[in-house]
């Protein structure tokens, strides 16, 4: 898109003058970003730096080469890591970030560095072997107030690749906020060793070594006055800085405790664990402003000690809860039995029969359980024995259970009658008819 605002016009103009990246970062990338490999297949090796191939035998002057060894290419004399591989070509893509100061802006240039190498003769390479290419994909121009202007190549439709042949141009912010992970422009690549940073960043704690975190987010965070990131930098609490960067926002979870560490020159090595440890101290109501607690000599030991203690306390609480629950259930069970007898006693001994089918009420909760289990339905699981508006009867032929009947005590009608697995049986109509015919027996008991 065309630059519109005064800021965009200024940035576009400065970017124009910036030109292509120079040879030094390219050479640095060739040496430091890519692997230098000797691909070994049986006793044959080829060099990722010149593509030439040579034979290694036990009798050769190079001696036996073991995996993980270093060796030297006999042609280009590069030091190489030996990898056992059958591949005849290799492609690597790595991002390099270059920090520059231009016209009062902190500029972060993101360069996609590509290397292609192949075994000589595998494929004719028109230019060189290895073949390198460098694509500048994004420039972030960050003003002293932290506001960034993006210059980038367009992306393809899927948003997962750059259109390298298109020129760089001003782009809108993608989403909003510094910590938006949809932000495709804040690339975290390898930082080119020659670093230029704004004096404001130096004031806020950026030294000669830039920390290994996403540079764009850290820089914008610092320039917009993030004191927690600055505090970590100035007190050299790099583990905490990295931890916060990974969490996605530069904010200390336990700042007062962190300050105690700094006052005692205590460097936190494992920030995630330290945060957990402070959590545990708070759980045990320890004084988290006391160096004795917050600066442990052996963090892991103290952390594990408290964690195990907490675990056993939680386990005991869980057991207590389960015990209380078991007692409650037992009480409820007894209460159910008592209530069931009170309600249903009057139906005990009732029997309806036509000579072959006999229908009797279920007379205990155990019988509900047995009926439910034998018939594979929910008469027990759904607690029909708790309901005072229905009478449950079992229709049998001899000892064989045929159907289970639910009779409403309000309407004296059969609500349902079901055989095994809730299926109707060939006796279904007969059973319902039999109950209907004898409903007077039930009515008598009900009003007795
Ligand atoms: Zn070589």
C-alpha cells in the first residue's frame, strides 16, 4: 500500500535509501547460521560446502570417521560435522534478524536465508554449489515511542508464505497489540552479531548482548515503558526475561519477591519453577518477602519439598472428602430403605395372577437392584424405589422375570411395562390386562 501518513512517508523514504543488505551479514549467515556437514553413506562422504565427494576407508589417512565426529573436507578444507545420510542434496531456510539504527528509528530487518547444496554431479547447478539466496521479507521501523511501521513483502493467499518477487511496501498492522500471535511480522530469527540499538534502549538495559527473545516484542515493550522487562535486563535476570517472553507478556507475577531476590543478588535460573515455588510458599502462607524463603540455595530441592507436602495435604483432603461422601451415601441409603418400607409396606404380599403369569411388587431395594441387573434396565439406577408416586411390580412366569411394571399411584394406570433391555414381550398385553383387571386389589391396599 502507498504511504499515507507523515510517518509512513518518512519511513518509506528512509527504507528506500537503506538498499539491499550488505555482504557482511550474508557472510556471517553463511558461516554461522547453516550447518557445515559431511554426509556419509557407507564409506563415501560429500561436503555441504563444495559438493565434492571423497572416499573414506579405514586405511585412508583420515582414519575411521564416527558419527558426531568432525572432519575436514580434503578439497575446500571446511570443518564439517559428520552425518550418516543417504541424501544427495540439502536445503535449509533460516531467518536472520539485523538490528540497525536509521534516522532515529530502531530498524529490525528480517532476512530469509536459504542454502541449497548437492553432491557434485547429482544435479547441474547453474550458479554455484552451494547456492545461497537472501530475501528480505520484513522491515520493522520502530520509533522512540514504540510505535512501529511495517514494510514488508506481500503474503500469499494462505498467509504462510511471502511473494518474493513483489517489492517491499508499507503494510498495516496485523491485528492489534504487541503480543498478538497472529503478528506475522515480528519474526524471531537469529540475530546478526553486529547490533545497533537506539540510545533509549541502552538506557533501558539493552547491553552488548541482545537477549535471546523475540527482538521486536522486547524492543517495543521497552520503548513503551515496560518496567518489568527493564528491571530484568538491569538486574541480569535473563531466565525471568525469557520466561516472560515465552508467556507472551512482560509482566512479573511476583514482583515484591523478585525485588527481594535482586536485593540479595540472587539470580533466578529457572523462572518457571521459581514462579511455581512462590505459588507454593503462598499456599503454605510463608512470608514471600523474606529472602530466607524466596532465595533458596537449591530451588529444585525446596520446590519439590513443598510440592510433595502440598500433594500429601491435598491427598488427605481428598480422602476426607471421600470419607464424608461415603458416610453421607450410607446415611442416604439407610434413609431410602426406611422410607421405602414406610411407603410400600402396605403393598407387600400383594399378588396378581392368571395361573401362569404372577405379578408381585418389588419389596426391597435389593430386589430393585436384582430386577434392574437381570433385566438390563434402569429401575434401580434411576432410583425408582425413591419415588412415592409409583408402584413397581415384577411380572414372572415361575421364577423367570418377564416384564417390570410401573404403575402410577395417582392414576392407577400402567405407565410402562418393559421386558429385558426395555423391549416388549409377547406377554405385554396380557400383563397390562391382568393389572387392569385386578386394579381393585391395589386400590384397596392404597386406601387401607
Ligand atoms: Zn568441501
